DNA sequence: ATGCATGAGAG
DNA sequence: TCTCATGCATA
């Protein structure tokens, strides 16, 4: 294994650097080498507040073997690369400066992110904008932590979680939130789609996008809770809460039925569609209520999901236009592989979710990335077999076909 | 929740 | 042409 990755290292790095030179824009203060993506990864990792990355986290069940295979690699290459990751400067370069001035069609986030919130500080100098935070920021900088609470992935993650919980407590759907944003009357902020709210909550937006959206959603949340508190809303202020109470009541399964289902499940955890229908009929429940026994939710079935096996990858590698999605533990970003993968993420033209919340243990941050055919091709041209192996390894431990690690809760 | 498409802005 | 944010439609 070790050979596998170290062999791949040199070729990839040089190729990667070539790519970096082309693809990657300046990422702020000069860290060592020109691999800003890595900083990002590093940052996130550090900021995850996880136990030392090298320590062997016990991830859940099926992933174990894969992780174990990878462990020695990461620890060994860690040695060489760690210094880089620890580089305290530039922590907040955080990449994306070049993105900050993007103007998107119609979106509420035109250009500078976070309208109405700490004007200007997002524009690529995420230093301490609150005087009060300056000290903390400085301290954080010394400690190698991200000084800016608004751009701190931990904070973003925490906020997203909080947001979701409180939204649900308010009985408001993602779609409701999206629409209500327009009523907030924040400058430059219009409605958003359910998709976007969903993506925010699930941290499947770009980091930049997360940062931009956060203050907006925060504003909504505060307003919504205020309005919920005072039943008598200011008639002038448009409600940011959904109008009618038209929520479908939650299905509840009576104890006897539940026992039946559980008993059945013990015998036949994966009944056919007809069986499910029959059960539903018998228990006088809707079919979708019984759907928890479907293959989708069977952990054993997860590895069956697409991409199913190495053959799929092989095929993909021969098929232009295909995009394959791979999930890797962030830990891998700390290894010799990190450069090329970072660059692939940068170069990929499709949407690249930056975060996800599936890592309950906080030891790893699983990060979905997409590899376009071109990138695969480049990778392959450098280290053909090795790359295939690499993919397979990760496929084994993490591919779900949905782009995310299952919770396995 | 997410694959795919769109259109803006930057280069 | 590329990247990115975003929405639509639908699994």
C-alpha cells in the first residue's frame, strides 16, 4: 500500500503542480508551495477540532478495513507533509478570493456575500472585523486556527445544524424558508429555492456560498423566532413564517403494528415490493410507511449502490463526459495524495460539495469530490493502475451511490 | 436530497 | 471557456 501511494506521489505531484499553475488562482498570502486547496483542506481538518488526525479513529463498521488500509499511508506521508499543513500563516486565505466578486444571476447573493452583515469583511480579507474579536483572532492565528468566526467551517457547520433544528422547531419547511427570505427585505436578498436551503443545511454548498448564505439565514431565523414569539406580529412587517398550518400530521405506528413490523423485519429484512404492499394492506398502513425495509436503508446494500465495483470505474475511465463521484476521508488529504486530489476538486467543472455532515465522529470529514473524465484521464496517464486502485479502495469504503457516507446510525 | 441545466461574471 | 451559485424536476 505504502508503495502504491508513494509511487503515485511524485508523478502526481509534478503533474499536479503543473495543473495547479494553470488552474489555480492565487489564494492569498503566500503559503509554502502553491497548493492553496490543500490549505483549505487542512484548515477544515484542523478546524474540525478532531483528535489528532493521525490517531486512528474508529469509524463505523464497514469502513474499517478500508481505513486500516489507508492508515499506514497517511501516517507515513503525514510526516513529510505535516509541516506544510501546520503552516500558520495564510490560514484565512482560505482560497476563493477570486470568487468573492462573482455576481450571480438573480441570486440574492449578488457579488459580495452576506449583504447587511459586517459590510465588506467578506471580500477576501477575513481578518478580525470585530474589534472585540481582534485579540481572539490574533490568538487564533497564533494557534493556527481560523480567526474569523464567519468563515470558520466549524462555525458554519454548527450554525447549519442549529439552523435546521430551530427551523424544524418552528415547523417551517426548507421551501418556506426560501420563500420567506424575500420578505426579509434584506438588500439584494430575494427568495431562494428549497434546494439551496437544503444544501445549506446539509453543508453541500461551497464554502464561499456557505459563508454568504449564513448571515441571511441567520437573519431569517432570528426574525422568524421573534415573530413566532409574539403572536401579534407587526402588521407592516411581512411575515417570515408560513401562513397556514397545513402540515400533514406525522405518521405514527401503533405499538402492535410496530411489533408486527419488527418481527417481520427480523425474519425478512428485505421484503419485495409486493410483500410490502401486502403488509401495508394487512396493517392498514400506507406503503411508504413500511419502506424502511427497503434495500435503500439496508446498510448491507450500501456497497451495492452505484458505482458498484471496480468495473464501473474502469468503464467510467473509458467513457468521456462521465463524472464519477468519489468520497474520501479528509485524512487522505493529509497524505501524499492530497495535492492531486485537491487540484482535481479545483479543476472539476461540476458542482463540488464542500462539506457534509455525515461524519458523526468528527474524526474525518468526508468530502465528496467529482472527478471528470478528463481528470481521470490525466491521473491515469500518470499512474494508471495505481489510480484505479486508489479509486477502488475508496469505493470500497465509502461509495454509496449517493455521494455520501451513510450514517449507519 | 440531488442530477442536471442555466446563465452570470471573469479571464 | 471556465467556475460558481442556483433552480427545476424528480428519485
